[in-house]
């Protein structure tokens, strides 16, 4: 059995969810009550079911059977500010995400199974009501061509195994299987410059909403843990991968019902059987961690890198949807780039554990930094994840066969100014467009988690 700084450092619910996602599409990083309280610096010490998603070898740290369950609250706050329109903020509710898993032994092997929501984004932005005057729509909803709604949820099952060839080395591997549900909604402009003035006249708006699913996305993870009993340093390495997401579903296309003023007439839409399909890349995720173990303290540091080997389109292909102008001109809505963007990026984490009451209570504090998961020109309220600094605090309490873990972290508010030329809006009929995402974009995130681990007799 590997040396540990006390039973209270046993992980409560370690459903780490770094494996599949590193886009701006809701990838949550190392996420468990312990990892949250350590600002993500938990790759070495988090030996619960979550290790299956990042470093499967870590489940071999303990051989007893244990069951884990946790609840995680995610409260994202995104906003767009500018001098010529009111502040626009996400109206989506805080999310409650359940996590659960079991670990046990099978002969010389340690096996584990877990289920978790490994990626989540839920942005519900203000949308114009039918019948609003064109002047009101233009003034209060400048974001409508960038994003009105963006949701991405990945629910993942993991099955893994680990072994200890020596007392100081553990190796492990896991297979993951996920279901991805996604929704995107925004408006496109169907007008001609010089005739339909001004550009962006809401009378010419067309609302496009896509709801799609990929019911089976395969992936996996491998890892190694080095924990010599005669030195106070422990090391962990992990790598995880997931197949591209190939989602398909309905596309709802309808003319926005903005009252007509003057000679500008709305288009018509032919889209009774519209469908949408898209292929979205997933990253190769690399983890490294190191921990120094003292008599009544432990210090841990880690790094994570996300890169994209796939050349997926990251765009929706829409069929059986056409816009028809009053002049007779028409064009299909053939494709829409996703507003839930991606790029390679990295993160650094550090944490400290202190034993407050021997055998009963440990307290932790953590700090993390993460790069932006979207480029500045692609920033929208639908997918903005600007990264930045994270502060965290946590606690672990041991009582007999039960361990309770609490974690809280806050990703501090970070803003990004998008200037011209910005991201052009979509116009299937003509080339005339303006920028869809100009302004000051902001993002912060609060995470609160509570977990329970029970030894199973």
C-alpha cells in the first residue's frame, strides 16, 4: 500500500472530469470536491473514481472497496458591455451535477466504474420577443447574430483497471463512453446592402436553432503513479483522449416576427424538414502532478495541456433549409460555424493541505491559472471561456467509515475587448455583413461541491 499523510487525505468523491473536453464547450478541468478545493491541483492525491478520467493508476493507492457520491453546483456568469447598449448577461440557472462511482478489487487488480457529467455549458441569453419594434431589437439585442443560446452536456461512463507492479509504482488504463447533447441558437441576416438599410435591420432576421445528439463517443485514459515509501515526493502522469463528436438532430428555421416599417419586407423560409449534423474535435489532454508529503501537511502542484490532433470542421451542415427573398432570389442555409469555439491551451495549479485535527479534519487552499479556451476574435457570450486566476478552499472530515469533502472555488472575473473587424454575422443571401461580437466580454465561475465516501464491507 502506498504511503499517505493520514486517513483524512482519502479522497471523498474523486470524479475528476478532465478527460474529454478542452474546448470552450464546457470542459470543466479536474473536478471533484477535493479538486475544486485545491483549484485543480489534485492529480496525485485524488485517488477516487475520477482518476479514471485523468490518471487511472491513482485508484490503486487504496485496495478497499468504497462507494462515492457527490453534488456539484456550477454558477457561470458571462456578460457583454458596451457604450451603446445595456449590459447583457446570461439568464441560465446554476447547474447541479451529480457524480457517483464504486472502486474495489478483482484479484491483484483494482477496478473502478464511475459516471459523471464531464462537460457542461448552459448559456441562455436575452432573446427578442415576437412583435418587438425594430428599433428596440437593434438597441437591446446586439448579440443576436453571435449567440442567443448555447448548451453542451457530456455525460460519461468510465470503466478502468489499475495494478501495482511494485510497492512504489502503479499503472492503469480506462475506457470512457459518453453521450453528448448540444443546442445552439442565433439569428442570421437575410438582406442586401443598399436596399435593406440599415445593415442589420431586424425585419430581415431569421432565427436558427439546432438541437443535436451524439449517443456514443468513445475515449480512454492512461496513467502512472510513483509513490516511494521512503521519500516524501509523489509523482503522477496521465493522458486522456476522446473521439470526435458527431452530432445530428433537428434544425428549426423561422423568420423573426419584427413589425415591418417602410419598404423593407421580411424574407420567407422553406425549412419544414431541416436537419443539422456537425463534427466537433476533442482534445488530447496531458496531465502532470507532483506532491510533497509532510507529517501534518502536503503541498501539491500540477499542469495540464490540451491540444487538438483532429481536423474536425467544428461547423453545422444544415440540409433542407432555404431563404427566399421577395425579389425571387433565394439561397440555402447550408452551414453555420459553431459559436462554441476551441483552441489549444494550458493550466497550472498549486495547493496546500494542513491537518487541523489529527485523524479528523484537514483544510486546504489552492490557486490556479488557466489560459483562454477561445481566441479573442472568436469570443461570444455563447462560448466565452477567458480562463484566468482561480482561488479555492476545501475541507475533508473523517468519521469512521465515512469521509465528507467540501470544495469551493472562484474563477475571478476576466474581461476581453473585441474590436473591429470582429466575427462577421451570417448572411446566406449576400456578402453584406457587420461584426457580430464587438464589445467587452466578461466571464467568471463559482464552483461548490460536497461529497461523501463510504467504505463498503
